[in-house]
């Protein structure tokens, strides 16, 4: 196949796949498919749309990657019924493309996470409190293993956001904060200050457990401000101009 033919074939496949994704999205928006509902078999979708099963499969996989569908091998394809998930991959790409500064990222985190911490103090269920406690205990038990500590740290922030009871805010918080965690994972050094970070998170946990929204907000703000100051100390400069957030240096503690 010539290069031109290959380009044409790729374009046609992309157009056909888009027909599949648009069809499924349209049915969901019209209320014809609800959360957790099973989609028709691939062969039925192929008949309805006049496309090959290979194209149908590609379209379904694209929607599964975006969190719209859940493909369960042996059971079928279902409309996603889990928590709202935004496209963090695109956000990470665009943040690099547009050179979002470290300062902007921390400002966004302070605004979002302090607010949801206050909401969590007002709305957290007993299960949310238990999950926060488990994440905190995991952090405490992992101070000698920075990478495992990081997993529990991310889980703690994610659980605080979910405890706010607002799925949109929780998804935005996770999308923004995960940018830091993923960047830090490849460069995470041994850190003697991890016990201090456990104490910072314990203050947040206690405020949420005690239903004190003001203290929860303040504790989260203090934690993130300390994190930003530590980053400036580690890289030896302040971030006063827009610059690409990069993992080439030691990343923010969170």
C-alpha cells in the first residue's frame, strides 16, 4: 500500500470510528442509554450503523478510554457507572503545551482543594472518614518507602475530594493534583520530611472528622503553601513567570 493510500485508509477509519462514538454519545444524551446499562452486541451495532465489527470495536474502545463506557470481557460493554472522570491525559498534554507555570498549578490546587476540604468536613460520610483514616495510616506506615507513601498521599487527596459530595469538583481536583503526583513519581527522592507530611495530613483528617470546615480549609491551605515553598527551596528559584511544569527537577511535595 502506498503512503497516500495508507493516509486515506487511516482517515476513513477515523471517520468511521467517530460515527460510532457520536452514535453512542447521542443515545446517552437522549436518555436511551442510562448509567450501567448494557449496550447492544457489536454485531447489532455493526448492522445498525452499516460498519464492520472491527470499526465498532475501535469506537467502543475509544469511549472506554475516555471513561464513557466499561468493557467487561465475557459480559459485554456497559455505560460507565462509576465516579465522574475527566480527561486528565489531555489536561497534562495541554499544560505542557501551554507552559502552565508551577505557580499557576499551585494556585489552582489551593483554590480547589481548600474549598473541597471544607465541603468534606460538612458532608463526609462515615465511610469517607474511614477511608481517609486508612489512607493516613498507609502514609504513616510508608515513611520508609517514598513511592508507596506517594500512592497513599494521592489516595488521601482523592478521598478528600470525593468526600465533598460534588462529583464535578472531585474530578477537577483529581485531574489537577494528579499532574503533580505523576510528575513526581519518576524523580521522587528519599525524603526525611515524610513524617512531617503525615502530621500535615493528620490535621486535615482531624478537621474533617470533627466537622470543622474552617479548620479543614485552613489546614489544606497551609499544607499546599508549605509544599510550594519547599519546591522553591528545592529548585533554588521562585516561579514568577509562566514556564512549563517539568519533571526534570525534583517535583512538588503534596
